[in-house]
């Protein structure tokens, strides 16, 4: 990396567990989410929708422009949350899809959106069949939403082990992010090499009967507090360990 150059990646992990009553197949009123009907509605109104039309203000708190954050930030939406959004917040979904499409134009066909393990299952605790099922369902949902195959996949609680990373690589995923890593049982066809870089990059290479697969794993280890003035706008950013 050239001296003096620094890059910050902001990732939005957007996920809500299914809140539907399984007998009624609808979300019941949640008093703690007032004045909204339930927490899906409240978080949508306060987070998912505003990120699609974010206000950039100057020092006088005057709006200077409106931007779609999904076009510039890394993000993932849980498949179960996207299912709720499609039915209950179609305008928000339209902004998400528009932002993702713009990101591919901006970043030379590379999308800002990552896939997610389908039901937010912690994969190091899953058996082999469930692990591959969760990954494949997550990939299928991503393709259904964005029309292309995902390059990256978000791991629930950013938990990973060798078997999890192998499964991602064998299913065509090129990168992921992990906060914790547990060395599980290895096989002859897999190996991990640690890179001495600031973002603690790990590279996994494994093979099946057809070809070799390579996965890059980035670990969130830095804590940064930044203040910057740009065109009269104050920017604050905090990056920390997290899931």
C-alpha cells in the first residue's frame, strides 16, 4: 500500500430475526417499539430507509445533498429480513437494489452487498450438512434479490473455523470477515496461511475433485476514532471489534 494512503471500510450488518407469530404468520403489536407497530417497522424507519436517502449537512445543519449509502458502503441483509421488507417496505427495497446496482457500476462490477448465511446460524456449531445448506440458501437468496452471484458472505457473529471457511470456498465465496477464529480439524486438502498485514488477512486454499478454491478472510481488529472536516462537514467514524 502506498505510504500515506489509508482506507476505511464501513460495513452495515442488517438483520432481524423472524418476528412473525408462527400460528398467525404475522408480526403482532410490540409495545416497546411504539410509536411503531413492531420493531421491524421501527428499525426500518430509523435505519434501513434513511440509509437509502441519507442527508449530508454542512456546519449549519443545512442539507447539501442526499445520497444512497448502499451505493458506497459494504452491507448485507439477512434473507428473512429481506423477505419482510419486500412485503412491508417495497420503497426501501427499491433503494437497497438501486444502491447495490450503483455500487457495481462504481466499483467495476464488484458489489457492495454481501450474502449472509440464511438463518444466521453460527456455522462453527453446525454439522456439515447444515453448514452447506445455510451457505447455499444464502447464496440462492442473494441471487434472487440482486440477480448476480455473491462474492462475499457475512458469517453470523463473525465466527469461523477451518470447516466453515472451506465450505465458503467450495461454494464459490471469495471473501468473508471473521472476528474470532477456531482451528478445527484439518484435512490434507486445506491449509491456512497468516499474512502480516494490518487487517490480519488470512488466506485459505482448498481443493475438491475439480479445481482449487481460494478464500480471503479479513479480521476486524482495529479500533479507530476519526474526526475530519470536509467541505464544512464533520465526519465521525468508529470501527471496532464486533459481530
